[in-house]
């Protein structure tokens, strides 16, 4: 069955959706994106994603081609048209096409390109990895400096995932100046005693929507949170480690660079945060 996608105001079969070869998203990676999860046919954390999308566009001085309400309607219609129960909706906005290649931005009246498509992921909240945990390696963080803007420049994170795969692991944590920044597509955490430790917000990491929700729920559950950098060695000696993202929610990490965390088994803090996040997010879903 062919998916229905959204392109510049139209709902189209995926094999009929086309953009210009001169689109700046293709030529320059001049675009931003968001990923919103769907559970039980409803959107998780849509408001947070909409706010971060606007921030990314503003930081790059790009036009927003749709209002928040219109964007919500497009998301809901794609869920309906593609009969998505559990899965994800990817949204990408580029600076559009001026009809040729040029380093200079096109004129302000050049319409941006907006694309949305779905991916069905049945049972994504019941991932077996939540019970077994994931293994990560560490790699140097060689991305550009503005990681807080969710751009489509994903080559190095893709390379990082392939490095992890080649090492027989699930993902990579990136390290800069001796400290962990984040995972290839997720925020990174460790637990020491009763304290959850994660890097503070800055230009160095993506301001994760799931991160914000999980830290809020942790505080409400009277868990201690400390926002600061941590090293790989500190992570290996931690009581627990985990990641958060829109597609994995809260996922335990049980091995870092070959060193087992908590005897190689998921810990109670990550398990509890995953349970709280899924429960509360489903209640607030749109």
C-alpha cells in the first residue's frame, strides 16, 4: 500500500511527490525537521515540537509556511489517511528553490518547501530493548557548532550509527573536550545514587522535547536532577545510564565502550521514567 504524504499543501501518493533538484534542502542541507511520535492514533508532545520547529526556523531566518493549527490538522490527517496507530510523523521544511544553485539565500518571496510523511511502527512503546537495554560506543563529536537547531544535516550522526553497528552496538555517544554531548539522535543521561545527570542546555546539544518532559516528570516524582557535563569514565562507573528521544522515549543503556553498567541490566530509574513518560504522554496526547 502506497503511503500518502504531504507536500506544499497537497496530499499525494508517495511516488507522485516531487521537489526541484535545486531545492536547498538537497543542495545545501538548508532545512529543519521535527519528528512527532504517534501512540494509539494520537500525537505525543506535539506542542513542544511545534515550538522547537518555530525556534529552528527563526534561528535560520526561514519562513514558516504553516500556522500551528494548520500543522496540527496536517498531522492528524496523515494519521487518518495512513491508518497509523503507532508510529512517527516526519516534518521537513527547507528554504525552497530559486531555480538554480547559489550559496546566497534566495529572495524572501521564494516559497519554502514543506514535506510530511509517516512511518508505521506497531508496538513501538513495547520495544524489547526497553527490557534488555542498549549498548553504545563513544566517538568524537565532529558536527557543526549549532546542534541546538534541528537541521537536516545528519551525515555525521548517520556515520556514528554505522560506527556503532560495525562495533556490534546499538548507538554512539559523542564526546567533545572530554565530555559527552549527546547520542547520535538522542539525549544522554547517567544515574549516580539518587541523582540523574545530563548535560545542560546550550548550543552544544539539541534541546530535546522528550528530554524536557522526562526531566519535568522526574522532578515531579521528587528525583534529583543535575544538569552538567559528564565523561565516558564517569558513565561507565554510574549506577545506570539511559537515553531519551521522540522515537525511543526512555531507553536504558547497559554497556558503554565494552564496560557493563549495573552488571549489564537496565536499572529502576530508567524503567520508572519510561513508565511515567508513556503514561503521562498518552494522557496529554492530541
